[in-house]
C-alpha cells in the first residue's frame, strides 16, 4: 500500500472514531507493528508494515491504535475491547492478527541473510 493510501485510511478511521487532532508517522521500527503517543496523539506505524500487510490488516492495526487513543488507555481493557468488537468479531480479530504475524515472519525469513544460501 502506498503512503498516501495509508494516510487516507488513517484519516477515515480517525473520523469514524470521532477523533480530531491525531497524527500518523510512518517510521522504521525494530520490533513493533505500531505504537501510540498519548502526549502527542500520534500513531507511529512501522514502515515495514506498510510494505508487507494488506489493506485489511493495515486498517485493523490503525483502528487498534486509534482505539487506544479514543479510550485513553494503552491496555486492552473492557472499553478498548468494546470499541474493537463494534467492528470485528472475535474470530475476525484472531484471523487478522494471525495474518499480521505470518506476514512479518515471512518478511523476516525472506530478508534473512541465511535465506536461499546454498552450502
């Protein structure tokens, strides 16, 4: 997905959640798919996520992080889960999260210096 498309998706999701004055930064991250800053109301999205995730997976990641901002809690408590379950069933959440993990594992393996080496 291209950067402009990700930003458009982010703005759409923020609007749907009734959030204003939120920002997105697409940055390199070593181990996280995304994170948020409550202080700056900024979602940081792993640049590799933009490369390896499909649109539905990116939508889920963005929504997930924006819900943290909406409920003003970094944990996955009852308010967070209530908001997330308005949009996804438990089964959908599990499937999307599994797909995200698989995409990152596949990317890591394909970029490994040991991949495709013959001995």
